[in-house]
C-alpha cells in the first residue's frame, strides 16, 4: 500500500470514528475481496481438529473440517456443561483456617498444606466441565477425487468456505454463525444443476482423553501432530443411553440428550441440536435418524442448538421450543439476507480496528505453511493476521447475552476436555479479555461482567461459610454453575484472589468509557470484593503488614509440592488495584467516605514490592526465588504489577521495572502458549521492542501455534491467542495512569525494527480517546485523535510529550517533527 493510500485509510477511519460509527457501520456491509491479513487458507482438508476452522456467534459455534466426500461440523453451545447447580463449600473450612494461618506463620508449610487438603478444599474437589454437543455429519455419495481444492476462513466476512472440483463440477460450501438470526448457516452449491447429493445425520461427542492432572502440569506434545479426531468418522463409540436421534415429521433432524453427571453432581441439563434443510431442486427423503437429498441445485442447512439452562440456579428452559423458533425465523429469510445481516453485524465490531505491518512474498502461501516457517521467514503479515484472528475469536466466542469465553473460547469436541475447559481465573480468563477494551471490543466484555455479578452472589455465600467474612470471594477457577470454592488441591487452588482480579476488568470497562451509570452498577460488586479482604487480611508477625493468609503465588511452588504461603507479591499488587479503584469509584459517585478511609488505611499496610538477592522482583515476602523447583515456571504472577496493572513502570518505578526485567530474564522466554503471551505483554511494557518481537516469534512458531492459528498450550487453549493480540497492541499503544492519576498515552512504545513502517487505526485509550497511528522508518509520522468524551491526556512518543485537551466529538492530528510531538 502506498503512503497516500495509507493516509487515506487513516483519515477515513478517523472520520468515521468521529461520527461514532467506524468502518463497520457503513450501511451497505458489502463484502470486499478479503485482505491477506484477514484470510486463513489451505490447500488440503483438515485431518485433525486443530486444523479445522472455527465459526461462532458468541453462543453457538462449529469447527468445519472442509472434507470433500464427507464433512464434519463439530458443534458447541456455550451452556452445555456437566453436572448441575451445586454448593461446593466445605463445612470444615471455617474452623480449620485459624490453625492453617498459625502453621503458615510458623513456617510449617507442609503441615498447612495437608490441613488445607483435609479440611478446606471444595467438595467436590473438581468443578464441572464444558462439553460438546457432537457433530453434524454430511456424506456426499456422488463425490470422487477432488481437484483445485481450497478452504478458507475470511475474518472480515466471518465465513468459512470450502471449494473444489469433482467430475467436472465445482462444489462450494459456505458456513457462518449468525448472531442476528441465532443459527449456523451452511450452503451447499454447485456449478451445474442437480449435482448435489448428500446424507445428513448427527453424531454424539467422542470420548474424552484420560483425565488430565490438576493445574496445567500437562506433558507437552508436538502441536503439529497432536489433536483430536479427524474428519474421517469414527462410529465405534456407542450412543449415550438417553440420547435421541430422529427425523421429525415436519422435516427437521433432531438430536436430543442430557448432559453428563460429573464429580458426583447429577446432570441437570437437557439439550437439543436441530437442523432444517432447505432444498432447491432435487428431492429430500428422511429415514429414522438421517435426511438425504438427491439431485439438488443447492441445499441450505439451518442449525440451531440450545439447552435448558436459564441461569446458574435454574434449568427450566425448553430447548426444543427455542430451536424451533430460531429456525422458523431464519427460514423466512433468503441465504443472501441471512449472510448480509450476519456480516453487517460482525463487521460493525471487526472493522473498528485495521492493522498494516507490511507484506512480503511469504504472505501468499497457505496459512499452515506460513506457521511452519514462521521462525525463519520474514512475514510481518502473519503477525497482522494473528492479531486480527484474536479479535475475530473474541467476537465469535463472547457476545452480549452469551457465556464468557472459556479456556477454549466455545470450541471443544470432548465431554471432559483438558482442565475442564473451565474459567481459570488466576490468569487465563483475564488474559482472554486483555485485548477487548484497547481494540474496541468493549461489548464483548459484557458476558464477563455478567459472570462476575453472578460470582458476587455465590461468592458471598462462600465468604460467609468458609471465612465468616463480609463481601464475596472466588478462588482460582469457576464454571457454568459459578462455583467459587478452592479446587484441585492446596498446591493449586488455595488462592482467594480470583474475584479481586476480575474486578480489574469491571473497572477497566468503566475507565475506557467513563460511563458513570455503568460505574453505579458495578460499584457494589467492587465494594463487596474489598469488604472481604478488609475482613480477612491478617497482621503479619512483623507487626507492620496486613497479608492474605492462606494464599499462594499461582501456580508456583516455593519448595517441592508446597505452594501455600502468606502475602505473596501478586496478592498485594491485586489488592492495591482493587482498593484504589474501589475508592476512586466511591469518590466519583460521592458515597461511602468512611469506607474509602478504611480502604486507604488498609492499602498503606500492604507489603511493598521487594527486590531480591538476584536483583529480581520477589515472588513472595521471603526471598525464595532462587530455590524454586521450576526456575523457568510458566506463571509470572508477581509481574502483574507491570502488566496488566501499571503499578510498575519504566518511568515512575525504574528500579522495580529493572527487577521485573531481571525476573523475565531468569524465567526465560519459552513457556506454554499463554505463558509466552503474557511475556510478550511484559516485554512491551518494558519498552523493549526487539525482545518483545522475539517473544512474538516464539508465539507464532509451530510449537505454539496450530495450523488453524489456535494457540497451543499444548493442547489448545485460546488465552494465548488473546494474549498475542494484546501484546501486539501494547507494542504499538499503551494507555496508562501517571502516579497523579492523569491519562498517559504512549505511541509506538515498543516498535521493533521488523515493523519499520505500518499503520493501525481505531485503537482506544482510557477516557474515551481513539487513536490512529502511521509510522515510517521506525518513527511516528502521524497520529490522529478523536474523543468520545471531554478529556485531557498526555501523549508521548519517545522522549517527547504533549498535553492534549479535547472536547467530545472533536479530532486533531499530531505529527512527530525532529523528535518533537506537535499538532498540525
């Protein structure tokens, strides 16, 4: 793209931002030719699940394999989980905690661990798992050998397409997940009339893998060879006893069943998947459990899925009625209308941010080839593709009214997936939402906010039963049923900070918009989280500090099989944010001044961050870092203060920033997929663009990225995808607070040499500021600002800074001239 065309794009995006719309809000919504950094494409059928392509509308999703003679659509609905409503509180916990605290302060960590395992952990010890509905199977009896094969996923159009030629006929299959119409839509078409023969049936989920260990201590496998079931069908697994598969007299094909019992909790949900075939030309015929079509010109399949879940306490909805209603509405629209409604809705979100990092010939190769060679090739467009893929996945797995994105988003083909595909809230769930606010996907945070509201209710019961405390608490995992007790065992789960960390997302959603009405709605939740710690912090034996006890630094051990401790660094950092944000919210809302005073007083008694004997930021109150069993541990919990918080910064706490750097050097760059994603964000915050770029290369490499660009823990976890998008954003723009509370915006703070020129439009900064950037020769050329609210910001580029005041609806352009920021 030329300099002129980039500038034109920049100005157009800013102009539409000024109007409060963005590119996606154009009336037409017409599909352009997909850009290279918006397209995943392949020349062969997916053989493994991690090669298939994901579509989703937040609530329902599918993995499409792109088969020729037979096709597999693996299906998910976001409320199909194991078990049912349950209370995991351990009735012995409250009485045992004083002795646990005493043992920890006495240094008797092994005894404390045994007591927590015996008396404090949840009953049951594990939570419920996210489950798969099963597959929609399509067999095409008329298809022989295929040529000119291609399958792709257009991120901008949110549509997966398979195209090939067989017996002189070109077959095209298009799949999308519509949020406006609440269905999956699959169209089968051909270049010659009466060329489509297909048999359609459902198939129940495949067996799960053997049980995984708790935490995330799973033996690593090669991501390029490891993966669940292939497109070839395995029909050796018997159907569940309560599953019903039938073709109805009205022509719909239906699979109905019940979720499985787990951990001694009976299955309480019923579910249904239903497909309707709309056939043009040809004939449709049904038997007991399948529908066949012969000699059709085209076939449209509308797929609806639902469960009886209403909320974490009630399971009384009628999934059959819900599906029938969705299909009836969708069937009244043409394919073109369904597609147009879907793409207009999707692009309203997706097109808000556009990224150009340049392009080399490597970008013209199939996506799987690009991943295989990513460590040695010059392919900046692959990073841009991965960036937009993260935004696509968040839109597809987290929409208003849906459940939040779990460990696998919404895509899972097992009844008992790794780590239950739950919400792990000691990093993974939070990382899922790191890119949401800065890349203008604030609506996608709404399911997380709704879940935290639920947790504040179940967590209130847990706080009283387990700790005898006010407020609410959630530990390191939760599930569909909003369980809040510590799970998995003391070495993994005795950490009471999950709910407190989630409150940072509640605050950030306010801080990017400054919507006071929203702040009023979440203030009671933040206040309740703070009240819990006002009641449960205990005095350290040194008489100066108030500390959490019992707790741990997730999920690291300070001696073999022992992680339990008092006042780990991460806890203190999270509490500083929680107390400060809650106090600020109270002041904005002009309420609870006595409560604010208690927050301020307690905050001052939290232990400070400490620098250890290696020059590292200490992970615990004691300088244990050099002795830990796993010196290269995947978690870097004590660097929360650097990112996602801003308590540690290069500018205002340089000694702590240097200690954080030392910690990263000791831990090393290579980790699990999400672990690398966190390191990427941290190096960006340290403003080391070259190191951040080397970490990004690791993340994009074939050991951490599957052929379909899913992140490899391994196995698949989606948090690394979201961490990658967030980290690249942090390399280009950082929105932080000064110690005085002002809004600072750092422009290109960690730009690597490999991205010498480029542009990004549509990023958001705190306080309602939108930012577009264009750079050349590694230097900022132009920055366009537009404000949705009145505000003041300090813009910084390198050593230059510029105070900016703007009124809502106004915009201005800044340039960097001879190293100095100035308005045009």
